[in-house]
C-alpha cells in the first residue's frame, strides 16, 4: 500500500517538527555538558585561599561563602580567569535561552565567542578586572548590566572563560519577565529585542496555524514546543532544576505570547526614546553645512596602477553602508583591469565616512561581525602551515585584533603584533589579543620596524589604502629576508560583481579605494623581490554575496531613521523602515540559502569573491 506524499502545508509541519526536535536534542546534549561546582564546606581542607579573585553579583544575589570558595577552587583547577555561575534553579525559559546561545563544550575554546551567562554572579580575577578597567567596588549592577559586563570580560580572557552550575546559588526573580527588563537583557547580550520578539510571535502564530489546520503533524509540532522545557530540563540527572519547570511547561504558549508582546512593546518604546546623541548630530550638521564636494579630490585621468588613460565607469553608488550623503564612482582600467575610486576621498572625507562605522555608534555591530569570522581567520592562519613556523607576525590593519586572537589557536608560540590607524589597536593590546599595538600609518612605521618580522599580513586592508603600492613597499622593508607576506583582497573579477552590480557588497563604498586583480598584485610583488608561493580563491570566499545585496538594498530603500547625520526621525520614516525590514525577512532567508550554495560552488571551483596570496621575500 502506498501513502500519498505530504502536501505543501503538511511539509510546513514536518519542517517545524524536525527543527524543534533538533533544537530539543541539541539543548539536552548541551545541558549534559554543563559542569557543576562541587559542594565545598567553608572549613574544608585543601580549599585555596581566594586571593586575587572577586565575585561580582547582581542586585539581590547573595552567594554563601561556600559557593565562593568552591567557585575559586574550580576556576583555579581549570585554569579559568572568568567564571559565570548559574543558579541550579535557573528559570526554565532562561535556561533554554542560554542553551540556545552557548555550547558549554566549546565555549571556553571559542576565542572570539561572545561572553554569555545568566546575569546572577561572575567570578573574575583581579588581573582581568584591572585590564578591563572594571571597578569591582562600585554599586551592584542590574542583571542586564552584569550580562553586558560578562561579554566584556570574556574579551579579556578569551580562552579562559567558563560557566558552571552553582548548587548553592538560588534564582530570585521572575522566570521570563518580558517587557523592559527582558529587552534590556537582550540588548546587553548584543541581541535585537524587537527582531527576536517578532520572531517569537511569528513562530507562535505559525505553530497555532499548523496545529489547527494540519492534523497530526501540526499537533505533534505544537505539542513538542509545549513540552520542550520538561523534555530538556526534566531528567533526573539534569544539573539545572528550575523551580518553575511545571508551570513553565504547562503554561508555555500563554507565557511565551505574553513575554513576546511585552518585549516587543518595550523594544518599540526604546526605539522611540533612542534619539541620536545631540552633540554627535550637531557635529554632523556642521560637517555637512559646507556640502560633500570637499570630501572628494579632483578626478584623475589615468590609472594609479599602470598609468593607462583607458578608463571606464564600473559602478556609481551612494553610501549604502551608513546612508551618509554623497555619491561615489569606481572606474576600471581598460589595460590592467584595476578598479579604483575616482575621484577618491580626501583625508577629511575618509575621516567623515569612517566615523561611527568601526567605533562610536557602529562599533558594537562591527565587533560582532568580526567576531563571527573565526573560520576565515583560521583559514588565513593555516595557509602558512606548509611554509614556515614564525616567531614574529605583524598584522597590518588589525582593527581590534580579531585575527591575531583567533590565529593563536594555530600558532600558539608566535608573537602577534598589530598595526592600525584606529584606537582599536590599543584595546587589542589591553585585551592581550596582540602583544604590541602600533597606531598610525604603516609606511611611517616601516623604517622603525625594518627587518623585524617573519610574517606580515594584510587581510582586507590594501583596498582601504590610498596608495597600495606604497604599502607593499613598506612590507618589503619590515620583513626579514625569507619572510612571508600574506594578503587577502576582494576580487573585482568575481562573477557576482557583474551579476549584482551596485548591490555587490565588496564594492563597499565609500571605504574601498582600490580593488586589484590577482594578476596585478602578483606582478607588483615580483617587482619588489617577492615570490608567490601560494594562491587561494575558493577558500578565501566570503559567503555574503546575496545576503549583503539584500542588506544594501534594504538600507537604500529605508535608511536607519535614527542616524545622526540624517534628518530627524518621523513617524513615517520609522514606519517605512519597519515595513522594509519586515518585508526583507523572507529575502534574507532566501539569500542565506543561496549564499550556502554559492559558497559550496566557490570552494569546489576555486572561484569566489576574494583571493589570498602568500609571497616569500627573496633573500638578498
């Protein structure tokens, strides 16, 4: 007997059931990996004196001395410098939310992973507190403030931060507060409360729909969602025993609906109150009063790479990254294929268009993006494995040092230094992500650093510079004979550049000044005494072509209404931005799927949107 295939609507139930099942199993497996502090009486022999440790607690949380001593003993035994303590009776929805964000087995070793916790108590060494400029003697923080502090502290102990269940620590407060408190906690963890609340409400509506319309499959999906807290946390061996487990399971749909509505309302209210900083907005108004023409130099008639005058316009775009006023042109050389901004930005223009992107208003978002590129950083570091075992490495354009921090997992004995124009390089030094941070222009530092490094890296750096050939000259000076220069750049010959036009993210206007084809870079390196020993295209591909196109298009249709360089936000501009973002959600989902396929194709064909070169400086 044959069974009829699942209809389109039943496929929805089947997919939901599979996704919920996978999430339930994943949460249960992660729960099993949560360590539990041993019960250590305060007078027990062998407990180390807790010198050098401080326990930061949220308001109303009062751990007993035994918990503090047990936490110190566990942290010292495991070599940790930051330890977030989870109450054994942590509320069910909070526990499930934490297990969605954190894999305890990998958390410590994820050097770029964001710091996560429960927001109750954090044990920290005084050395980490000092480097992070945290005053442990100040007023006790609210849970949201402690969650934000945990994120910051992990940056200063990137491979020495852990979580553990503290049986003596009790959870006080609501299980899932929703509203302003929940919205504040989500923001403190770098998560968008409005988007998450909308996703939660949309998911509940979808589950309700399939339960009513799709028979057994729909009922099974809704039932699995309903019972998920008990299925994950109700086992006899669970290290977490939520006091509200029975209530959270029985009333889950109602509690989730109420929490989602309250959080969405709080997020909207926060959005209305999140007006741009007055001083920042005034500074932008003053900058723009004289117009944007002064931010551009005169157009040059020839190619800066080969001198040819056979130039043609490749693309013209506004600032799609931040929505600042101005329009920018990339031209292509008909002889060598070099693509460059023409007219290019003045130094004053560079300052204006970079402002609030990597720091200030946009600093947190940029840090989050860079923190999610660990696989790319590892691939860059591993490219050198067959060729050298370096002692010294200078990363030029290091930003906050994300690559150097991640590369330590591949090269633990290498000294990593960083150089950048921004203040982030100083922060990288304080975090310990680089040994020494140099702030300034690379060509200016080159004579002082001559011959001192075995490796110099420039990952997505040359395209931002005003004179990439001068940067290559500086690298030749800084490298010792036989040293290696590693470079990664966007590939202007990518097929996606032609397909997506102005919506191709690597154009990255107005920041990218030069995009050089691989053949041009190979020739320039040979002219400076380098031999290219490795070249990668597919492995360097960044899987963001379609997702980036959707993001740039959405920003073009409805820029951020609260940007301080724009006109004051109105009800209409906020409504338009919200409508565009909502309409873009399915486009983002489709783009993510297309990027997955595109990345697989790029890896297989060794053709992507970027390339890497590794070149050795010839002796003599």
